[in-house]
C-alpha cells in the first residue's frame, strides 16, 4: 500500500468560486443560477447540522447527536465550492477526519471503506459483528471516493499538499478494498448491473490507477467499466432502470467519466453518450404536468417525486429551476431528505453535465410533449432470465407504466419489494396533488403490459394461492379520510376484471396504526385480490382507469 504523511496545513490561497468564469459558456436558460441556488440552499441546510468542534455533520436523521461520515464528505465539497470565511479550514478538518476513520485492516472485507458514523464500535468485533449494508456499507467507498476525486480535480489550490497526499493514499486503499467485491461472494451484490456503485467503482479505480501510475489498477477500472458499458449498449439503458434516487447517482458518476477521464479511456469515450441516452429515456417517461417520472421503477424510495427528495430531482433543479422540478419549496421537509446533502456535488458538476443534455430532453422537462407510449428494456444479470420489457402510456393527467420480467429473486435485483415497483399508475387530482397505485412485488415472474388507460398483469407461474396487492395512495386533505372501495379513491375510477375473485379486501398502513406500517414513509390503502379457491386459471388481472 502507498503510505503518505498525515500532517497538513492550510494554504492561505483563495480561488474564484466554482460558479465564476467556469459558467460563462453556459447559454441555455439560467442553469448557472439554478446550480448556484442548489448549492446555496443545500449548504445553508447542512450548515445548521455542522459541528465545528468535531469536524463532522450531526446525523441528518437527528439520531441523538451522533455524527455521520458520508454527508460530512459531501458537505466538505460544498465548503470548498462556497469558499467563504473559514470554509476551507473546516473542509480540511472534515476530510482529515473522514480519512482517519477509514477501515485499515487489509484482510477484512471492509478494508478501505469508511465509517458509517465516527462513534460506532470497531466493525468485526464480537459486540459489533460485520453485517454488509448495516454495520458497514461497501458503497460508501464509491460515494466518498468520488467526492475526494471531485475535490482534487476542482479545488486543487485549496487543498494543502500533505492533505492531497493523504487523500490519494485513502483513494488507493478504497480502490483496493473495492477490488474485494465480487457479486455473489460473501453476501456482496456488486455486479456490473448494479449500475450506480459499478459506475463509481470503475471511475475511482481507473482514476487512481492513472494518478498513481498503477497500471493494474488502471486496467481493472477499464475492464469493469467495459462490462457496465456492454450492458448499457444492449438498449441504451441503465440496468438499474428508472430510479429517482439512483439514476441521479449514475448520472453524477457518468459525469465524472465524461469530465475527468481521458479520451483513451472507455469511460472518457462513453460517459457523455451514456448521459445523453439516460436522460433521453428519463425524459420519455417524465410527465412535467405531474412532475413525476412514470413507472416502472426498479428502485424507488417513494411513490410521488413531489413528496420525497430524489437525487434525480436535484439534477432537474439545475436544468429547469427549482420551481419547475419535482422539489418541494422546503426540500428538507420531504421524505428521504438526507439525500439533499449530495446537492453540492450535483451543483458543482452541473455546468459540465448540463452541457451534455440535449434540447429535446430539456424541452420535455419543461413541458409535457403530449400523449405518447414508451417501449424499451433493461437487463440485470445474473437476476434476469431475459431482459425486462418495459411499456408505458403517458397522457397529460394519467400515466401507466409496467415491466415484464422473469427473475430468480423477489423484489428485483435489490431483493426489496418495498423499492421494486414493476407496475405503477399515477394521476392528477383536482387540487394539483398526485394519486398513485403500485403493484407490490410478490412473485419472480410477471407479464405486464401498460397501454391506453389499461394495466394488464399476469403471473405465468402463479396458482390458486396467488394474490395481487395494489398499494394505493391516501386521498388529498380535501378527499375522503376513509377508503373501503375503489369508489372512495380520489381522482380516478378503476374497473377490475380477470381470473381473480372479484371480491377484494382493503386495509390501511399508517404512521400510527392500521394493518401495518408505511412503506418509504408513504401511507397507503392495500387493495388485495385473491384467486378463487381451487382455481386452475392462470392469475390475471386487468385494470381500466378513467379520471374522475
């Protein structure tokens, strides 16, 4: 391993902010202003959480005044970009703290990863056993590593020489640690189809290899990137398809490919193209009237982008402005608000990233282009038997999207039925809010077709014990509080046919009561259809929708 001095000092050097001359070439709309606003708002929010004595942010989830590592690194990038008062001094302190807390046991699976929070016990002890994505999160190598690279690329004059060495040592170690990751081994799920961490892994490994003249590391980054690109090229879609959160991360990481990797790299050659196609796909599914990307969603942390904060929405903020993006006036009041902490990174890269977004995409983000259909596909090996076939029908006030799949897990590649939404309907309500319906994932195989006002769902391998559970959003504050049938659902009329028993049950999942808890912070009514006892029919249900 490379070892550098851990000492550091502050250079008395100030440079022009990231939104100075670097934005002078941006001509479309006010993207520089939008990006600056995102930086200012996200930083003002995090300022309230910053503990200058500790050199960390307090937990953004308000967990008894503990601190957190990843958000602190993101905040440090914003401090360098803002560069006011003692911002640089505080950023240096945070960076040093984050690296000091990096896991250093080279023989452990979590080597080179970063602490979840500095107060935690030592991972791997008897009292604090290692549990992937709990006591340690391997993706934090990518999140923190990409942040370090961005800071070294964008603000080298602000980072003391000795700290630069310490950051490079940390990046080398995190790249070595990432090389331990093999999908299907030791409970790790990093395959090239896991788009957002795969793109970050390839970038950090390739960048560090070039920076430190480590040819094996450079080649490893290139090879892994090639696997990601090959999957993408099949239909110009990310394997981790249509995620409000993780499409935003993938776009962030692809921007690093395009901006910082040389043309000799497959990442430099393909990053910009992949950004354009990813945005084209998202724009085709976006409804600017509803301010939502139509389903299906491979991984979602909510069912209405205007009510939970998505990283993709932050990207849109820099493109069309906060008022036109699916962002609440008070982003920190939204569900999944912690992701607002990545705002500085999105803002810093926006001038370059936004220059790669085509006019047709930008137009679709501004205004709804008219009723249309979408047909595409995505492929996640080793989980998919065949590529997932995606269809969507998108009208001004009603959108329907679904995907046909055959997989070896329930809940998509993330194995999480709460985030995997293979069939989604959204509609406009009279007060301007959005209603939603999503199929709760219970099977490994689904035939799903979205068409004009209809959603057709079949379980090819189902039987008489199969059921369809539809999670339906609660009514607006002006609608009925109690829902016992489809007629009580605000804003839409639903007609249901099929081989299912026409009698259905309705239950409520609420914050403080009901049959169960909310999912991704959203309360909902659960409409469940079962098969008739002893039925030999293939489970199938056809839903027809009319706005009311």
